[in-house]
C-alpha cells in the first residue's frame, strides 16, 4: 500500500492503515526519543505525543513521502520538550529571554553538535534498515524490544509466541546476526 493510500485509509478511520503506520515507524520513533536520554516513561510519552500530533495533523500532510521526516521532527520536538521539563527547564517563547545556559558558557556550547546528531540519525537509519532486512523472529524481536524497552522476558516471549526460556538464546542469536550484518555493511562502505 502506498503512503498516500495508507494516509487516505487512516483518515477514513481504517484501523489496518493506522496499524501499518504504527508498525512502520514506532521502532525508529522510540530510538529517536531514547537518544535524547529520556527515561522509558518519558520516551513513551514522546512517542505517544507524536502519534497524537499525527492524528491531529494527518489531514494537513501534503507530501506522503515525507511522512517519516514529519514524524521524526515531531518526536524530536516532543523528546526535547520532555527532556527540558525533566531537567526543570522552562520553555520560553524567545530564546533571547532564556538565560538558561551554564555560567561561563554560551547557548551555542549547550546545544547538541549538529554533526553528532546527523551521525546518530544515520546510524539509527542504518540499524533499522538492517533490522528490516532480517528474518523472523529477529525482526519482530528487535521491534518489540524497541517499543517495549521495560517489558520483562516473560512479556516479550509471550508477545513473540515463544517459551520464556527460549527468549534469551534467541535474542543472543539475533544480536549476533545483526552485529554480523552491520560489520559487513561497514566493511563494504
């Protein structure tokens, strides 16, 4: 199903279309939120806030091919806001009024390095592309680990339809496969 058809179906209230969007983007959205150093609860709030913003704004999406970019920008904003709140910072309308930087430093020194943000985003993109290329149960296992980072082994195994005792060894094999894939990709580039 194309992005435009998925968006149109979601706007029409098709639950399967929403499920498609959630399955496609939840893992990467969680990764972005967690990259901001948020707790699992705050990351969940950032991702949930992102889906809420999409629900509110889906009818305004003009270029369905840019939906992913829109979601990633939105989750970054949500995560940034939650991060500031958890550190006790107050968002202000005018950055000149902020005054919330460390004494002896400039606001530019407190800002994250744009190059590091680009590298981190690129690494995340390469990671999720590798995960998507994996076979089951590894693909589902990694998606589930990303979307429910605080879930216990019994919960994760149950969601994957496997015995609890098989979860750890399966996770180990999947991590080894992913490590091998990423190492091979890195060596080829």
